[in-house]
C-alpha cells in the first residue's frame, strides 16, 4: 500500500505570507507518531517559516513557533488543522 496525498495547498495570507499544508495518509506510522498521517503545516512570512506543525521521523508530533520547538498531542486530522489555524491567528495578532 502506498501513501495517499490528502492535502496539498498553498494559501495566501496577505502580500508577504502564505500557509503551506501537506498531509499524507501513510500505510505505516512515521517513527515516533502513533497515527497513520505524515504532515507538515507551515506559515511562511517574508520568506521565513515562523510556524510549523510536523511529525518528522524520530521526533514524533511537534510544532515550531519561531525558534522554539514544542511537543504536540495529535488526536485527529481535523483537530490538527484547527490547532494550526488557531496558532496562525495567534501569531498574526503579535
């Protein structure tokens, strides 16, 4: 069984920013994650990634806010997307 692309979008966030969302359904969980998704959700502002949720192999589920890396508790794909957009909104309010 192969990985299946579920989400692959780049969404403008004003003149100097965009959100990039990529989610795959994978046949075997990524090392460190207990679910069957591989994902990277990013907010890029003026060419710099300022927010990213991902599950890099070996690190498991986590997110980056500027230079800080924090653990993330994955529950469902819809919750992940909601959490990402909530963090985007919070970042934009700074």
